[in-house]
């Protein structure tokens, strides 16, 4: 097992086996900030979609995924989860930008991943 802080410079979280995630995470973070500015006082379905987008971003950003990819203990699972959360985030982003939110799809992912029940999407500014 690779120890935390291996070699003292975050190699566990940034290496050739997991470095691909960061360009996607940075893009998603910028997009979340964009959504927060575009919809500063959203209500109803739009607010739910923004909140879930925030959840998906936080879940994708979990350092556990990069750590697991490095250690190889369940690397395929970590890659799958990272991609799932980024895909869901991107879908919500596109739905919000187009003004066409899939209410049934949103309900499904809210029920699957409803972490941080008091999350306020406006905190992503």
C-alpha cells in the first residue's frame, strides 16, 4: 500500500495513473462557477438541478478516487465513479444552459446521490 503523502509531494493524488482527471475537474469547477453567476436566485426545478450539479462536482472531486487509482485496490471502480459524477455534472450543466431540465432524470440522480442535503449551490462562486 502506498502511504499518504508518498515522497512528500502529493504523488498519490497526481501521477500518470490519475492525472487525466484534473483537466475535467477544473473544467467542471469553472462551469459550476458559471452556473452560479448565471442563476443567482434559482428556485424550484432549476434550483434542484443546480444543487445536484454541485453535489456531482463535489463527489467527482473526492480525493479518494485518485488515491484508489494510484493504489490499484479498486482502480476500475474509482475511474467509473469519477466518470459517472463528471458525466452527470456535464449533463446537468447542459440542461441548465439549454433551459430544458429532465425532471425524471434529476429525481433519479437525486435519489442515488443526495449527499449534503443542505448544500447551497450559490457557495460555488
